[in-house]
């Protein structure tokens, strides 16, 4: 699945907001610490406060960030 | 929705049956949130509730309902409505985050950003008796080659426990907890209650298992009531894509407390009967 990169500031803006029905944005970081949102979120976004999300292009391969516990 | 609901009741009356009142409350809540059900689906839901109460065709002995042994159960029958899929049998709601897909097969995550928060703030419970189960459509292995599909985490970025082969044996607080995962496309139960795959809390310490099956402890920052929550989904964490992005429909998820191994197996049977009745017990 492809992702789009966003800025840390954009990621902070999205957190805690609904993008589709009752589902929340969940930006995540990849292995290079880029903030990412998945293709399906871009496709489904209905939150007009964040209409810029629909303009994003998911053209990046997601690189898994591993966290040791 | 009211028209559909009325017809459903009529169907039951015509057949001489009746909806369990808690099943009815669940159905109404689901329909209010945007789900629609036909008579077969209502039958399946009703039987799920009856089975959990020890009054159903697949369980007429053990009462998981009034004993509160099944604390939460998400049937995930909300169709395209996320709000309906959030509702559990006791009408509590969880929260979906990230790029989920919702349809009659259940809820579909992706391996990047999806997780579901049960919003279950358990308090005042003894440790060692928590369990959980889920029914999903298929598995893929994590990066280590281990099955890695279900887990309990403390926050959206910290996995406390994951489903995996457990060796060496767990200490007593963990050994009393457990979990299972069953694939709809398989005929055998892949895990049973006998192992320990759930994080458990004793005092201020949460016992967990890491990627190498080493027992870890996690110091709970809240030394008061237990803040553990239960999540499922695919967190980009610890070992690779957790479930296949094309085949990981979650079809049920539940949290138990104080069930025996035999009772957990019974819950698996109840779950399987439910999924079979819905026609979604296959991949």
C-alpha cells in the first residue's frame, strides 16, 4: 500500500479529527521518520476542514518503522 | 430503519420465536447507527446473544453474560457504517483509527495505520484472568516468521503483548490469561487458551512477551487503577506488516475475564457458529 508524506505540523493538525464517518485520522511515521497517511485515508477523506488531504498523492512506498519493546 | 426493524420483529413472531431483549437492543443500536439487517442476520445475532447467555443452540450451559465473563464482544456486523461497527454487545463503543474499510465481511485494516481502540479502561480487577479472542479471515506471518495478528497495547505505539508462539513457559500471572485467533478459512483453531499471549498486570507491573518470546515487564505509569486498554488492528510496529492488506477482515473481537480454558474453547465455537450463520466463516 502506498502512502503520502505530510509535514509534522500537518500530522499534528490531523490527529484527533475524523476524516470519514466516525473514523479518525492516524498519521504514522515511517522508518525515516517521515509522517505518512495511507492511500485509503486520502481516498475516503470527507472532512472539508482538511480538504487538502484529498489533493495528496500517495506515491511513496511505506517503510516500516520498527519499535523495540 | 424503523420499518425494517418492525418487519424483523414480525418475522420472528410469525415463526413463533422472539428476540432476546439484549439482542434487540443491540440490533436497534446498530440500525440507528446505520446498519441494516435481514432476517438471517438477525437470527445470527439473536443466537449469539442466546449462546452467550447459555440459552442458545450452541451453548445451553455456560452463562457468559450475567457472570460478566464476556466483558465486551464486537460482532462487527455494521456493514458500511463505522459507527455501527464500533458498537459492542453491551452497547459500548470503541474507536476506529486510520484507513479502515467497512462492509458485510467485517472490518478490513491495512498494514500501515489502522487500529481499533476498545476504550476499555478496566479498573479494580485482579490480574491474570484476562483473555481475548478474535476471528479474522486470514493470516500472514510477521517478519520473524511468527504469527502476529492480535495484540494488546498500552498506547497506540507500544505493543504489550502479541499473539505468538510462547516459549519458555509463562509465569503464573500470565499463564492464567490467554487468547485465541481463528481463521475463517481454516478448520482448526490455531491457538487456544492454554498459552499466554495477553498482557497482564500485577500491582504496578505489566507482564509481556517480546518478539523473541522473552518475558518482559513493563512498569505501569499509573499505579492506581489499571489503565490497560485493548486494541486490534495493524500497528506499524515490531515485526512487519501484521496482517495481509487484502485478506485481514476482522469479524469479531472480544474480551473476557475469568473464563476457563474449556470456556474459552466454547466461546470459539460460539464465534464460529455466529460467523457460519452469517456466511462469512470462509476466506
